[in-house]
C-alpha cells in the first residue's frame, strides 16, 4: 500500500453523509485518526484535526485538501485543562457547533507492571483517559449541550486485561466505563456517546515501539482467528457509523474490533487458514515499516 489520491477514499457510506457537520478528530496527525479524518472529509464533513505535532497535522490537512475535502488544524495538549477549554471555545467561535468528536488521541509504552513508575503510569492515564475526559466535558459544555451531537471514544482491546501494558489497559477500561456514564447523563441533550476498542491494527503506531518489540509485532497475526491484522479503514468505518444518523438509537456501547483475538484460549486454539479478506478503503494507507520488514527509525 502506498499514498495515492487517484481514486479518493473508498468509503462504504453514501456520498455526502456527513455534509454540513463539523467533526473534531483528536490525534488526527497519524494512524487511525488520520484515516478517520480522511473518511469523514470524503463524506462531506468539515474536519478539525488536533494534536501536539504541527508538522504531521499540516501534512494530513494538506492531503485532505488535495483530495477535495475541508480540514483545519489545532495544536495543543489534551492533558492541559486550560488549553482544552480555550481551544474548544476558539473552535466554537470560529466554526460554530461541534457536531461530532472522535476522541482518538492517546499513547502508551510496553512494560511489565513492576517496571512502571508512578510518573509513567500517570502519564499513560493522562494520555488515554484524563485528556479524553477533558475533551468530552468541554465539547459538551460549550457546544453539544445546546445543539446535540455524537462522541466516539478510543479505547483498546482490554477484554482479557493487557499484560505488558497494564497502565494502558486500566486507562482504556476507564474510558469504556466513562463512555457508559456520559451516554446516560447526556442523553437528555441529544448527545450519544460510544467507543471503539481496536485490537491489533496495521497502523503507524506500530513503528513507535522500537526494534525490541518488532519480532513480536510480526507474529501477531498468528494469534488472530482471522489470521491477519486489522486495517485502519476497518476501525474508521465503525467510527463513522457510530457518528452517523443510522446509529441514532445506539449509545453507551464499546465496539470490539479485534478479529476475535480476545476470545481464544489455549484449550481451543484457532484453526489455521488463509487470511480472511480485509476492507482496504483508505486510498492513502501506508503499511507500517515494522510489518514491511523495514527499520522504524
């Protein structure tokens, strides 16, 4: 897979589905966030992407505009409460009501529990839970409480715990629970809140773990009953559906997107077979270097 804008995003949703909507994607400068921003823009949404690295955000915004979509950037740290408040206020003043929020920003590092410091634990919780909470709260208070909307939070495949990244598992499980609470409390305002829980997805994030983890990453597909990794477009499609009118009676759920990997056990190993077919809708998707056998540095 390589970047190309020849055909445009191949979404399964009808053209113009998101026309007239302003959708904010945090962590939109790479990976699943980048893909989701592209699909939303291809469906007619005005997309705002945010993150901490202006260069990557500007590159994605340029891609979307080149493809004929609308995209603006906003640089700040979702862990900074005052920055979140002020950026949300600026966006509402400049663009009007925020129709959708994709709470995608996050990050973690692999480590056994005994090697995780208090500072490291709190940093991962801030990235994957507290920052998302701040974004939800401010978007609700400053826009959705008055105008309604839909929020999709990003969690992860924590169904059987997350040994080796327990700090992330704790934060992601917290986000799933927060999703349920917010969906109940905010339903009166016409706000739906759901979450997605991706498993092993072939995304640029895989290149951040370094050479020590690379051999393990290359074997992950062997532990998935579908015998492959997921693609960014397969997560984006679920996010777009949850933001869409078709999901108007769906709130408070977490959608598992892991190819069934979390369901297995040693007593019933998955039957080996050729990899299942994938939905590769993202026209600018790039295979992670670690899966292509290249150095991630």
